[in-house]
C-alpha cells in the first residue's frame, strides 16, 4: 500500500514538472526557443537585408519582414530604428525585443548597432 502511494506521488511530481516545462516554453510566446536560436549573437542590417534574412530575426513574421522591405522601397533607407514603428504591425514593445538583433548601416559604410 505504501509503495503504491509513493509511486502516485512520484508520478504527480513528474507530471507537474512536465507541465511546468511546457508552460514555460509557451510563455516565450510564438517565438519559442527556435526563434531565440535563429541569430544567436548576430545582427541584421534592416537597410540591406533580404526577406529571408529579416525572417531570421526573433519575433519577426513574414508580414513584418515584407513591411520593412516595402517601407524601404517607398521611403528609402531607415535612418533610425524607431522608424520601424511606421511599418504596420510594429509596436514599441516588439521593437524593444528585436533591437539586439537589428542594426543600421552607419556613416561611411560602417555598421552600427543602434
């Protein structure tokens, strides 16, 4: 009787840990762990990046990437990252989360993280 009770508690703890792990993955949002590993320490120049390169930025959807390219074609290069807020779908919070992965081409052809 005691052995069965111990197995029940062990199973409950295992299931609890499993569900906590799953919920923590879900808490990362739609990006999940795969998104975080896409660039891992790399940045993308929003003034020169292709659709495929932009889509590798964590939290970047195809629609946002297309919006960046369309904005570039209509308005020229981005001067500051905050200009991304003019692209439909971008919010301040999203920009804040993406900033570590984005850069602009600096003066004299240098690249700078802005």
